[in-house]
């Protein structure tokens, strides 16, 4: 089975080398791996890294393409790659990810058993080993600070709603069509919804694993959460059924703060007390669970404040996205 291995990257010079090393070490027959790199107008040496890899290993693999994505956004990059892909299977991997030597091999085994879409447990890791980095990583991994997708939390074999770093039969894309280029960050949510609507199942296999390198500063995490929230708000214009209630909890929290504050100003502070009382209680329970699983460190006491900033950023982003979506045309 020929596998089209796709990486779309923008300014990933400092992280893409690790992904390329993992690709080079794959146990799956290299002549059955078609590599498609897509550079999104990077201003660093990302494209040079891609071209250097092609120059060194072009004869080793089925073929290596280096393509351009002038629109810069991810869905446009995936569409550029899919248009050129010749493989029977499509494997999408982020530039800031790493994966074991048998990654492609294990994915192919599941397709050969009859599956159409497969993936595995995606683990968040940090590039540094400082205590602050570990604290941020815990915030990223926590259910209170991250998503509820099962690929983040389990390696049990089961069918799930979505996957990261997944492998798809190319016929799946032939049937559901290309990515929606109106969605710069939530393209997977919308695409996977369409796939589920067509009856496709997403198998999470315990034999497949990959690693996601989490944001390494609090500022970047806050920026990421704001952007995630904004694009969820915008995506409601195009696919309101793509998300669950869980995605809108930060929005409800921010709206709760706004309305309870208004009520407090006019002499009804009870709702503010109830809102923050419940939030603090959840934070305490979550913090106790984290300390139980990871041991105690003084920096973990900062986690409630980190979660608060992430939730506020996400919720404000969703409000901005919903408003922006009102003024967008679906065909724009």
C-alpha cells in the first residue's frame, strides 16, 4: 500500500527536523512512502529543510514533493497536498510532532484489516525539562485545561468521534471532498463531521502512538486558546453541529462573569458568589487530582490561575468569533 505522508508547515524550522528524523527511521518500506511537504510562505528556513530532505533522500522514498501554500492557512495547505497525493492512504502529521519508528507500519496494518480511518493516542510532551514547563504541560494535559477528545486521554481500542495524526483511505476524501478553506483552525472539526455524516468510523488503536510538542510559554498557550475559541465561534456559521456543549463552557463562564457582575452592581451579588464558588470548587478538586497523580510542587499552586487565564481567553475568543461569523458570507 502506497502511503502519502503529508506535512503542512509555517515557520517550523526549529521543530520540523525532529519530525523528519522520525520519518527517516520508519520501518515501513520507504519505497511505499510518498512524502508531500507543503510550505505556507514561511519566513524562516522551513522550506530549505524540506528541500534539503528531498535532495538527500529523494531516491530512497517513492517520491518527495515540496509544494507551496500561498494562502498560508492549514486547510488550504491540506488541499494543495491532497490534489497531488497518489497514495492509497493519506497520513497527516503536524510539523511539531514526533512518532515512533513503527508509526506508519501500525497505521497501515489497521487499514489492511478493513478500516477507513485510524489513529492512536496522541501524547503532549515538552521540549524542556524545567519545572515551569512541566507545570504548563500539566495544564495542557488536564481535562480542565484541554479538550475531551479521547485520543488525548486513552489508548483503549475503540471507535471515537475524532483523531489527530490520523491515516485515511484516499477514497474517504474522494467521497467527502476537500477541506473548507474558510476555517483556518477548525478545519478538522468540520471535515470529521462530514466524514461521520457519510458513515465513516474513526478507530483509535492502542498500537498507534504519536507525540505533540505543546506550547512552551504561557503567552503562547493563551494566544492558542484565544484562537481556538475564536475559530469555534466562526465555525458555528458553517457547521453548528460540529461541536459539543463542552466546547462552549468557557464562553458560558465569561458570559456568567459579565451578567453576574451586572447583577452585583444593582445589588444582587449572590450569582457572582455562586459562579466563582463553583469555579473555585472545581479548581480545588482538579488541583488535588493533579497533585495526587504528579506529586506536590509549589508551582502547581499556580495552576488555578493558569486555568482561569486559559478559560477567559478561550471564552472571549468564542465571543469574538461568533460576532465575526455574523458578518461573514459562507462563500467568502
